[in-house]
């Protein structure tokens, strides 16, 4: 075994029922390897943080980054990546849907010279048909529209080399679709199929509205194709409107005195035009909202406290947007470990 260090990043949101089991399973796999496990507590409102603090107390290789509120899975992962020091970094969910036992295989492939080793979900146990269908459709649509090649049925369960993580840490986007960003970086990437287990315990923390936001982020970050639909739609409708006007004027000239009960045609035209305009505005609005939010240059997340993390550790990883390394303006208030307990 060489001395390269491994970091495992695990975002955690209200997982008090399973977090100890998650730790135990990961620990069993990586015990013999130099490693750190970074749990990012994403504003849990249950006893997750107490469990994490307790685990970290007994195992100094466990680090806890606790965010000031729920920032969402992708930002929690981002925080973990900012703190990760490993030569290889593994992302995995806390619910054991992604088996930690795959880690050695990921590392083996990484040693063969791959920069990214991701898991391809072959089966998805214990997920509703609706979730499976929406996921299926989402990945296909994204692949169809996206400017970079984002592999289908691939989640965030993956190993990334140091240089990939460094690149991600330097990408300032606020709406982060991490797996797309990883594809964007490039280098040698490879997938390994695996069967996705059902959740070890607890409920999915991804209700429909979060999934919806997530897919909008993915689509708007990796495709401007919907903006082109607006233009094409506008063009098509203008064409139709032009032809229709010619026809209407001709009718009027041919039968000047006939009584035209134009209500139906008027309503139909109005409704369709209205729908199209609103739809187009909606799409433009989605992109515009992202421009506005990016323009604000806010930090991506706020750290409330850390456990087993040295003060200078964060600054060893590249900064995130808006961060000044000299002063810790606005983001990191590091209490000592005792304040958790
Ligand atoms: N998670 C998080 N913040 C959130 C939602 C989820 O950190 O706002 C974590 C959660 O604890 C889990 C991972 O992200 O470790 C994936 O969430 P989940 O298993 O609920 O998603 P699903 O597998 O159902 O898509
Ligand atoms: Mg899950």
C-alpha cells in the first residue's frame, strides 16, 4: 500500500438513524488505508450532529464540517471538497445506497491512471417507479441537451483525483451540478457498474421539489438549448401569424360584408400566443435568475463549526468565490469541539 491519502466526503442531512452504521461500514473498508472521512452536516435538525461529534471524538480521522443551515446536497458536497486533503477523494451518500465496499475497486482503477472513477447505477433497489422514471428521463434529456458528455445513470458516487478536485474548487458557479462539472473538467474518466441498494434507514431527503430544482440547475448549467427553443418557437409563431394575417385580410377583402364571428379564432390565437409568451419568458427568467444570483457573489455556504479540523486546513484547499484568505469575512466561524457537546 503506498502512502497516498484518501478522503471520503459524506453529506449528511437528518440521518440520525443510520449515521453510525454508515461510519462503521466506511471505517471497515478503509481502516488499513491512510484516510480522512469528512462528514458535512447540512443543517440537520435531528441528533445527527451529536452522533457525528461522538464519532469524531473517538476517531481523529473523522472530520466534521457543520453548516449553519440546510444548503442542499450539492453545496454540502462542495464544502467537503473544499476541506478534503486526500490525493484521491471519494464522494458518497450517507444512506448506504452507494456501497462503501466499492472503494477499493475505485482506488485500484485510480492507480491505473484514471482521474475519475464513477459508479453507474445498474439497478436501483427500493426506489419508487416514479423516481426511477423521472431519473431515467432526466438523464436522457440532459444527455440530449448538454454541451458536455454527462454519462447517464451516474450519481455523485465516485472517486476523483487531486487535480479534478482542485479544478472543482476553483469553479465559482453558485448552482452546482457537480457530476456535470466533473465531466466538464475532462481527463481520463471511467465508469464501473454497481447495484444501488435501498436506503439503509430513514426517508429520502430529496422530495420532488428538490429534485425539480436539481434538474433545473443541471439543465441551465449545462445547456443553453432551452433558450434556443424560445427563439425557434418565436420564429415559428411569427411565420404562422404572418400567413394567417394574409389569409384574414384576403377573406376580409373577398367578403367585406359578411358577418365574421371571429371569436373562436381570436380566442385560439390569443391563448396560444399567451401560452407561448409566458413559457418563453419563464425559460428566460430561469436563466436570468441564475445570472442575478451569480452576480451576487455570495459564498456558497456558511460553516458554523468544525470538529477535528485544524484552523489553517481550509486555506490549504483553493478558495471558493468571494473568499478572502486573509480575513474570514462572512463564512467561517470555527468554535472548538466542546461547543458541540
Ligand atoms: N442530503 C444533504 N442535504 C440535503 C438533502 C440530502 O446533505 O438537503 C444528503 C443525504 O443525507 C444523503 C445524500 O445527501 O447522504 C443523498 O440524499 P438522499 O439519499 O435523501 O437522496 P436520494 O438517494 O433519495 O436521491
Ligand atoms: Mg439516497
